[in-house]
C-alpha cells in the first residue's frame, strides 16, 4: 500500500493514511462540528464487492471491530416523527426499492461529542466518531445492474437469492458496525460481478457507452433525487 500511495502522490498518501489527514478529518471537531450542522447525513454504499474504488465498508465507514449500533428502517426511537414520515413517503415512490436495489437502510443515533470517548484501533475510532454524528446509511446491491456478471454454482445450502444484509435486518432491529461489515462483505450466492459499481451507483453518464453501462444505477439516483426533493419541500413548509 505504501508503494501505491507513493505512486499516487500527495492524494495517495492521504487516502492510504500514510499521514494523519484522514484520521484528523474523521475525528477532529474542526471537521466533525461543521458536518454535524447538517439536518441530515446520508451515506450510500455498494454492497457485496461491487465497488473496487470505494468498498461498501469504507463508504459506510464500518469497522470489523466496532460495536456502534445501527438501527434498521424507522426503528430508532430517537428519530423524530418528521423523519419517519419522510422515510415512509420516500418508500412509497422509491424506484430503487421497487427493483430490489436497496437491501437495507440503517440509522445511527446522534451522540453528544462531549460524551464520546471512542477507543480501539485508529480505524475503529474514526468509524465510531463519524457514526456519533447520526447517519442514514443506505446499502445498495447493484449486482444485477452491472452488465458484466455471471451466475456461478451454489456451494452452500443458502438460497441463491439470499441477501445477507436483508437477512440481517429481517432477523433483528439493530446490528453493530462489525455485523454489517461482515454482511456486506459476504458474496451474494449465485452471481459474480466485476466490481464496477462506483460509477453505476450514480448512473454516471459520459458518452453513449458509459451511459448504457451505468444505467443499472439510474433507479438509485432517481430515489436519491426524490428523497432530497421531499426533504427540501418539508423543510420549506416548516420555515
């Protein structure tokens, strides 16, 4: 990793944590306090190894040692009724949900920064500090939306359509960061996909080929747009 970071220059050294920039931005009040001022923080993460550039665990800042709690859907008691009604409205007209691309939505409870004293490894501290700001995390499965994929023989007793994250959310109302990290890293039985979901999740368009290749993520982009419009509309009504 150090060799790759060096080849990528200053940006590579930042991203591969050769220096302390990423840790500082994830844990220092200088950066976290402005982020905490937003009414809502949403993170979209590609699950099941479909994103080589930003893996799901990185996009959702999960850590395999963190016990940070993530509540599924609207089960988090501290979420205001307004937020619940927004989620319910979005679910009714959510293109990505209708096509099975959203496998789970989680919420982390907001905590006071003065009471937070995370411990553990550097990555675990970064993960817990970001989670404490209160997030909506949406896990996306684009395996069927990426053109380059193939079915493979099933070597376990699980159903080929079994989704580890959806199964986790069905069996319980809350999961830890490490539970989710394990679930989104598990392969979805029956299909192997080239990890090109980084551009697909935003339906990236530049030329006819890329537009066609990434069109599987269009419902995700449409759902995000619908959610943003409904949020802005509701905030405007409350002014």
